[in-house]
C-alpha cells in the first residue's frame, strides 16, 4: 500500500512540475518580428557623398583586425577592433575609437577590454581575444559581444558580453553567453546584432568545431540565450551577416568555406525562425568575411571581389532580394605592398546610419582600420 | 548561483581526478590525500594561470547527471559505501549516452535540424519527466529522482543556460558513459 502511495505522490509531483514548466514556457513565448530600419536619408535631392580615410594614422599595436562600428545615441560612432603583436597572441586587446558627430574626427584609440580583465571577470583562464561586434539601443546603452578562447584555436571560442550604459565610455562586468551544448565552445561572432520588436537581441553567430555553419542566437539583454536557429549544416558556410528587409524578411550573406569560391546567401521569411537553403551568388569569395546592410529591400554588400586572396575589396548592390548582385565600386585594387607582402583588405563591416549615410570599416593591411562613408545618391550615381 | 555551481563542479572534478590517480598509482588507502593534493596543486599559479582557472575555462559547469555520478564516485571512495547503486548508475549512464547520441553529432553539424533547440522549450523537459516516471516504475527510483532534479534545476536556472540539455548531459559524461556501461555489464 505504501509503495503505491509513494508512486502516486511521485507521479503527482512530476505532473505538477511539468505543468509549471509548461506555463512558464508559454509566458516566455518569443515573437518572431523585427522593425526594418528606417529609410531616412534616401533622398534624391541630397548631394552625393563619399569619403575614405583611416580611423588612426599610427596604430598602437603592430597588428589590427576585424573592426566593427555602431551608431551611438549622440549621432557619433564607435568602432572596435582587436590589436596586438599578431592575431591570437596573448597581448591582444580590444581597442576602440569614437567618431565625433560635430568635429567628424576619430578619437585616439583606447583599450576597451584586455585579456586579463576578461579573465578576472569570468574567473577563468583566457588565452586570446577575437572578433567584437556592437549594438546600441540609441539610449546610451551599448552591448558588445566578443570572442575569447580558453584552450585551443578559434574553433573553441565562446562569446562574451559586456554592456555599457554610457555610450561606450565604461563597460560592465563580462559575462559568458551560454550558446553551445559542447562545453559551451565553438560559437563566434562577426555579423551585426539587431533588436527584435519584443526587445530581445538577434545575434548572427557561427560554429567552427568539426562542422562549419551559421546560427542565429536569440537572447535577452543580459545575454541569456532564449532560442537558437541553425542556418545550415556540415561544413558549408560561416560568418553570416544579416540584412533586415521589410515584411519581416531577412537576407543573410555568408563566407564560403567550401570549394565553390563564391559568396553564399540565404533568406528567411519569418524573421530568422526558419531559413531557406544556401544558394550561391555571382560574386567571388576567397574564403573571407562579407558584410551586408539594407534600406527598404535594397541591399549593399562589401566583399573581397576575388576568389583567391583578400587583396581586393568592392561594393555591390542587389535590388531583387539577392537574385542578382551588381558590383558598383572598386574600393581596393590589390597588388604587392612596399614590404613585398601581398596586400590584405579584409573583414568588412558595413552599417547604414539613421541619416542614410553608410559607414564601412575594414582591416587595411593588418596595420590600419579603414573607414569609408557614402550615401544613397553616390550609390545611385555609380549605378547609372 | 551560476558561479557557485561552476566552482562546485570544478572542485568535484579535481577531487575525483585526485581520487582516481591515487587508486591508479596503487595508493587506495591515501585517496583523501590524493584529492587534497590535487586541489592544492590546482590553485598554484603558473604562467599567468593555474590548473584551477584552466579547468574553469575548459568546462564551465557540469550537468546534473555528471554532478550526481561524480558525487557517487567520490562518495564511494571517501566513505567506502556505495552512494549510487548499480541500477541507478546504469540508468543514468544509459540516459547520458542515448541523450548525447541524439544531441552531439547533430549539434556538430551532421544534420540541418539542431536538437539543442528542443531544450529551449518545454518538449525536452516533458520527455525527461516522462522518462523519470518510466524509471520509477522500472524500480530505478533514485535515477528517476535525479531526472526530476534535472528539470527542477532547469526551472530554477541553476546555470546561465535555460536549455534543458545543459542540465541533463555534458560531453564529459557522454564520453565516459559507454565505458562505464561496459564495465557495469562486465561486473554483473
């Protein structure tokens, strides 16, 4: 009798726990909707604008790489990149510089986050730091997602988050984003984060351990992952960057790690909850990062327009959701530098600001961070 | 909570490694010393790090199944008494092995569908609770209770993750599971 009673109590407890979990799950149902960026600034009466330069003339480190940029609440911009003796060395830190909206000058680069600071905050060994991307809510809050490894190479990376509540001047404690069941390793960032309408964050990431594929993380503002969607399988494509189109549609472009040597792309009709299979664009890709942004349903992409090296950089546009891409400007032509080394222009990161001006940053010879800005009228003139 | 859990997991893992190495060296009587020695060695700093920090960097936190099985292993060697009986261990290792087989190959990119996503919703938690009821009526009551604890820990958000898979299994227990199942079978 007692045995039956114990079993009955156990089953009732399990049922109650299940019901509680069920109710909790419903209360946290995610809405797969986002607001497409405004098309402000897309005014034909504007003057064409194109400007290129560097964030700094003298780098504080001998090697710099993987810049990203974000528009801040004051109308200025902040760029972040990693720099050190060389990629992956223990002295690599994350550096930042601000573009003043009034003077239009970049500030002197400053260390944003060092390896030791990350190790102290996380209470664990940190071997090296890598790619960082930024997200601003336009109200002084900036989220920085960045890669670190504790053991092994980049394929064992994890994503970390630090939040600033003063437009990037000071940064809160680093937390680790729990994104993978495999000891939480092999999640890396490169593409733009964005907000969903319910205030959660979408972060395109990629996996590099054995398989190579893109993923979309959905997380709350504290970095707790609420959902994750696989974008492809096996060893096809990494470093997804996502353009937000109208009507809840998304378009991703990806670095091709396979043999076909062209930029890959895929789309989502439901804000990233499901993805089409990967297709090939007509644009070449030398197994290098690409970046895309959109206004209405037109997309602009920065990419290496060669299939064998990273010594050329160009801009292309698609007005038919990726069916066709047209190159409209050659940014870097490539060749051999003064030191006899082949040129390297890589890791573009392209955004479109609220005033309609595009800002592109990329690694320039691993020595400088290039900054290029242009507007829709300039693009229109190039396409004529 | 997450921080405490991670520290506890690393302490447990280091102590278990110390106990295992002592036994392996034929010093079964001195397992206590081996455990303590391992913990002491772990906190000695070298080259800007330590085994302790390195382990924390490597594993973060363990799953509930790993934690319970490690506790059982240590309990046996500290008290000399079997904390987890053979049936319970067998059920837990079988759960870990089967779960890992369903999860890890797909997670590493073998399929387009990622079963890890199931752990963010209610489905996996319900499956785990269903399995716990089955184990209960299969007279593996302790294993059934452990699975209920898995869901409880998930609901209480013991770790940073809210994914049930992270509370159920981790790669360490998955890798060890087939060997332990074989050993249990051979001992039977």
